[in-house]
C-alpha cells in the first residue's frame, strides 16, 4: 500500500515525501550510473582492450542515447501516470547497468549505455514534471533545485569514490556497476510503491484563475508536440541547452585527464569537488531565480560556468585548479538545475505540456554533451593548434567558450517570472505577460 493513504501524512508532508523519493531516483538513475564512467575509464580500458581515450565513447553514448529517448519519454509522461513511467524507467536503467559485468568489450559497453538511456529517458523529463505538479510557481526553483541536488551529490560521490574506495572494496569495475545498478533498481521500486499524482486539492493554484493547474496524464502526443513546436521560446531554449550541456558534460568527461595533465599532483579524492559544489549551485541558483528573476540568474550561470572551466584548464597551481573546479561546479550545477526549472517557467508552455517540453530541452541538449565529450578528449590527447598553449588549456577553451553564446539566447526566452516579494510572500504572477529575460 502506498504511504500516501496513511492519514498521518497530510498533503503538505506528502509533497515533500514525493520530492525525497524523486531525489533518490534522480541520484541513482541519472547520476550514479552515468558519472561513474569517467573515473573508471582507466580501470575499464585494459579489460576492454583499448586506450582510455576510446572509453570516453561509453560515456558519450549516454548523452547520445538521452538525446533520442527523453523526448518520447517526456511525451509518455504527459499521457500516462508518472508513477508507472518513472518507476519502470528506473528499474530498467538499473538492470541495464548491472549487466555491464557480462559485456567485457568496448562495443558491449557502448550498447549497454544506449540501452540504459531508454529507462533514463523515461525518468529524467518526468521528474521535472512531477515537481511541477506538486510545487507552486513561487516554490518551483526550490523544488527543482532540491531535485537536481540529488543528481549533483551522487555525481560527486561517483567521481570521488568509484575508482578508489568503491573499486577497492568490490574488487573490479564490473562489480562497481553491479552495485550502482542494484541501487537504481531499489530506488525505482521505492518510487512504484510510494508515489502517486496529486489530487485536485493538492495541485498548485493558477494565480490567474484561482483554480488548480491541470497537469495530469491523458494529453495526446500530437497536442503536446504541437504546443511545443508553436512556442516562440522553443528554438532559443534548445540552443541554450545545447551550449550549456556542451560545457557541463564536456568538461566533466575529461576532468580526470585534466588532473593527470597538470604539472602538479591533483589528489583523486578532490575530483568530486565540482560536483559537490554543483549541489550547492543547484540549491542556490533556482531559489535565487524565484526572487531575482529567471533571466538574470541564467546569465550568471553561463558566465560562471565558462569562467570556472577556463580557470581549471589554465591553472598554474593546485589552489587555482581547485578554485576552477569550485566555480565551474557551483555555476554548472546551478545552470543544470535551471533547465529543470525552465519547462515550467516558460510563459508560452502550458503545464499540461511540461513533460514534452522537458523532453525536448533535455534530449536536444545532449547533442552538445555528446560532441563535447568526444571532442574535449581528442583535443586533450592530440591538440597543438595554438603555439605555446598546453593541450589541457586548449581542451578547456573548446568546452568553455561556446557556452557564452548562450547569453544571446536568454534574452529571447519568454519567461514567466514567479518572484517572491521582499517580505517573502508570494508575488502575483501574470502568465499572459511574457517577461523578457
């Protein structure tokens, strides 16, 4: 029996319970099984009979697969109950991760990354939707920030512990994935047992009409796709996501090799720094956008992310390298969380179509992540394009500079600003008045 039926747990408490379970699912299904690959590349390479630079394709395959699966996954979440769509996706992704131990070839590992993204594509856009269903506009930044903090925290743990503590404890990289896959299955089962859609009395209220937002299942695929295609914001938010994921995922894919390429020693345990700081960013930037506006915070995230990556690539010493990881992590995590917020914050997207818009943003954003993951590694291994500039600095420029073009995109978004008043009370929101970022 789902715990939502217990009389001791009221609607307000249950809302936070849903967010807690979503936190766990996001941490395992979207972070742990994906971000374990970069630190394990060098352990995997001998077994797979290849160089570490080739193993980056296993990581890039996640981005490519998510590009294909999140749009259909989001539309399924608009049509069918999120309880079953998300739960089934998490269990499927966990099983696909656990059976990596049975595929000791590079091709097999790439295929299993792609298979896992079928489940991940069902989970990721629909966790965005579940938060939109339960949290009002003025708390959307807080809800999505807390959701994203599960992703960043688990990613930091994966980077810091997978190739050291966990690998040493379980004995081989194959068993690391068995462990992580099993944790993902458990999280998916917990979701199936505990999470439901909100009742009308539990839904956020539309400040225009005073009526509950209707965001439940049953929306036809054609209607959702048509609504997203008509939105003036769609091309700009897609381009912004491509540029942002280019920088976020592209830099993470080569971070262990950045550390190895430095003239000074970089302890393995600190490689999770950007992802732990990303947790703080995920909890900070979306919440600040509730008060100061979505557009200004998006711009701060873009500039901060690019600055941090460049600091890391050009670092002359360990303290500067760590500072770069801190800055990149803080603003990268915050910017990533803002993309979870945006589907429900676009003035020209109805809440009933949030799942589809989330799928579009996250799917097409992976174009940038896929290309940057491979290109960043290739530049680091082979580049000598700028005389006197180290390959690690060239790689950092490759993944950092393009995101600055995203500043042009922010100004073209039609953003619904749900901003708190100075006294902390809810401000009125006019959905018809599109606020230019």
